[in-house]
C-alpha cells in the first residue's frame, strides 16, 4: 500500500515552479541552437524535459489507477490533444518553407523526416542518417522531433507496463522502475563509448531519464520544511545550470554526464519549493509564461534557425541569432494561443471522433507527403531548368562507390573476407590474365577511380579497386580519432594481404590527404563554407609520414611500385547545390575558392607526399593543374560539373581527368611488355 498512499495523497494543485522549470529547460536549448557559445551545454534542456515528462505521466496514470478511473483511450486522447495540433502545424509550415528553400536531395531527407515525425520514429531515422555522406544534422528542419519520438515511444509502452505492474506487482512498482532505470543507465553508459549515435537517439538508452521522473512521482512527499526545500531546489537547479554552462557538444552524452541535469531536475521537482529566491525565480510570471509556451517554443525554434541559415547561406551572426530567438518566441506564442489552447480546451476538444479523425488525417497526409517526395526524387521540377541541370551532378556518383566495390565508413559493403579472396572490382579492361595494378584508398579513391578506369581501358591495361570511407591507404597509422583508426585496421590488413598474394606491379594510393595531416575538414564545409576563414594549419603530419614511409617500404619489398595520387582541391561548398542555388537566384557560378586559399590548405599534404615519393622512388600524379589555373580553381569546366559535393569528384568530373594518368599507365604498360619479353 506504500506506493498507493504516496501517489494518491500527493498535493496535485497546479505547480508554477514546474512551469518555471520548463523555462529553465527550453531557454538553454534555444540559445544553444541559436549559436550562443556561453550556453555550450544547452542541449541538456531536453533531458530536463524527459524527467518532467516521466514525472507528469506517472502522476497522471498512477493517480487514475488508484482511483479506478484509468482509461487507455482517455490517456491517448489527452496526448493527441496536447501534442498533435502544434506538431503538425509546425510540420505543415516547414513543408511550405522547404518547398522553396531545399534542394531535391535535401527535400527527400525532409520528406523522410516528415514521415518519421508523424509516426514518432524520428529518433530511429536520424540515428540511421548519421553516416558520412548524409546531410549535416544542423540543416535538417525536423531534427528536433527526435526527442518527441522518444517521449511518444515511452507514452506507448509506459501506460501498459504500469497498468500490468499495478495489477500484478503493486507492492514492487518502485523496485521495478528502479531496476529498469538502472539497466537503461548502464546501457547508456556503455553506449556512449561503443555506439554513441544509438545511445543518443534510441529509447532504451534514454528511458532511464524519464524513469527518474517516475521515481520522483512515486517517492514519498518531501518533508524538509521551507529551508530544506530551498536548499534542495537550489542544489538541483545548480546541477542543471552547471551542465548548461560547462558541458559542450564534445561531452560524451548521455551516459553518466546526463545524470547531472537529470538528478538536478529530480531534486527541483521533489523539493516542491514554494517560496524564497528559488520559488520566486521559478514561479514568477515571466518564467511561468515561458514554461507554458515551452512546447511550441521547442517545436518552432529549430525550423526557424535552419531556414534562416538556408536563406542567409551562412551561420547566424549575433544579430541574426537574436532575430531567430525573437521569431521563435513570436511564433511560439501564436502557436500556443491559437493552436495549442483551442485544441486542448476548445469546442472540438471534447469530441473523440473529431480528435481521432483530425489526428488520423494529419498522420496519413504526412506519410503520403513523404512517399510522394521520395517517389519524385525530391521534386527537382521545383527548380529552374538551368539550376536543375547543374544539380544533377549530385547523383553523378562513381560506380566504384557502390557496395560491390567499396566499404562505407559504417562498415557496410565490401568485407575484409571478400578483399582477402580478391572478390573486388576490376578497373580498366577485363582480361583473363592477372590485373597489373591496384587502386587503394578512401572515398576520394572511389571518386577519382573513373579517371584511372577510363585511361586504363583506353590503353588496354587491367587493374582492381578496393576502398573504404575515411580509411587512408596507411596500415597501422595514427591518422585521426582512435575510433576512426580502429575501424580501418581489418580493412587495410586485408588489402595488404591481397597485395602480397596477387603481386600487383603498381599500387595507386589515393586519400583525402589534407584531412589526415590536419585532422580537420575545411571550416564550415557545406552550406556554411566561407573562404575568408583560414583553414586549419595544425600539423598532424608526423604519424602520416611514418605510416606512409612504412607502407611504401613494405610495398617495395614485395615488388610493388607505389603511385601517390595527390588530393583534388576542396571546393568547400557542396558544388551542385551551390551552383544550382546560384543559378536559381541569378548569382555568379564562380564559387570555387582561390588558388591561394587552396595552396594554403594543400601545402602540408603535398609536401608530405612529395617527400615520401623522393625518398622511396614512388611515382606521383597531381590533379591540381587539371582543376586549377594560375589564378583560380574551377568547380565546373566546359559545362561539366567536376564535383558531386564539396570534395568528391563527380563521375564525369573524374573522367575528364583521365589524361593525367596516361603517363603513369604508359610506364606500367612498358614494364609489363618488358617483363613478357
């Protein structure tokens, strides 16, 4: 009976401090997303919301169960009234903005996210979209709906679980909730090390945060007195604010770090502080108002920020960030006043038929929208003809990037076992004889491989290709974060075994060399690229030099001649998108950075490869002269868009560089002919 007495006799009058706590949650999220660096850990506001949600759900459900009035229908209808109207209004307005602002591939991603948001599977979708070639998360208008999906999944499971526990294990509810919370917390702590994307997005790694709120709801009421409640609430609030101002996007999260704001939130809820400084801070009219509109504020702030970035073409300046904050509050109030409130308390709010009918229509429309956008490939017909033609380079991908030839950064595609067996793609002519060369590298190798393939076919030479995303052709080399290095070990070991077994006469080594020697991409690469921002000069080349020298020495001992392929100039912008946007708005198509900028970026990597070639006798192929002239580099030439994104060549762009490889392939052909005499 302990649990029953704890819940049914709890004071359930309106608590302004909890609306104030909602304000404490939403403001850091808003300011963090708007780019105010002081709020570097503002993302923990979502965790505060999770604890609050768990508390409110437990209080509602257990109170109704104690009274014998609980109804699944009534519970889910309340959730529909509370969540659906503002959510689907935001999705509809975002769809209109996306129609005008997003490129086709971005619009396809948006269509997927509309479906997922409507079906409350956004967290699963965005976890799966966290790969190397996916749209940057900061440019997905509905990214923030992942947390709503976590909560909705919880709302689907929790009432059933509590109902069963209440009926069959009433006395053990606290123990059951605590056990599940500890298991989930353990999984979350494990996940931030071994599977951080899953740990961040998926319910079973997050449910402990909601269950902390449940534990607060079923705990005995606080009996600390005014001073005790003040101290407890102050401690809890301090924990939340500590996370807001000390954490950063680099903080491993959630796991043990999330326990600080979550337990802090639990202390504030449990303290039920009615007076004093903390009570006035949380219960004043401004805090309460912000708390009341916090759901709409959360829904609208992120699309506003994303669409402003798209419209401006750069990160938000302080002025634009303040504008985004003001717009978020304005739209949040309108949404709360004219959508949320009527949906909860208006004429139709009491009609089950109306609620279910409108909700079903909204979900069905969103799902249909996603299917249509996907089926029509992002509806490129929205673009002017010239922009649409330029954008097509986005899809002009190298055939060597397919799973049959290539392993992506997540490990999908070609396996080490297949590589050791020689079950890899052919380059050049198909012959019954042994291939004479191997093209080996990362995604830049896959991108430039059509150039080697075309040149080899023209010269009647046969070779093979093997590659993996973000894995340079440098076995046993510290070229980046430990996780990135670790996932390349088996792949590169398999490649070296294949080279030793097949005795390739020549090995092309291709990589994203500037990234490995600086351990950084171009600043703001993608839609926010700004060539006025100096690229990284940090020198991480020492381990790359050592790895390169060791690999070249080993290849020479095995009788393989290395061909070092210097990297192509990085464009910074996603080239087809940038060209299409420029064409659509009538701006100049000259989007490539200057030669001076490119030389600064490439200098260290080029020096490392040139030094390695001199000391080992390796051959060198340099694409720079084919893409840049004395004054500038080119993103397109003679009507051909050379890049499919910011640093990967398009297939046609690569083929246009085939002549670069003819001198090396001539040497290769001569050596083959000499060996056969």
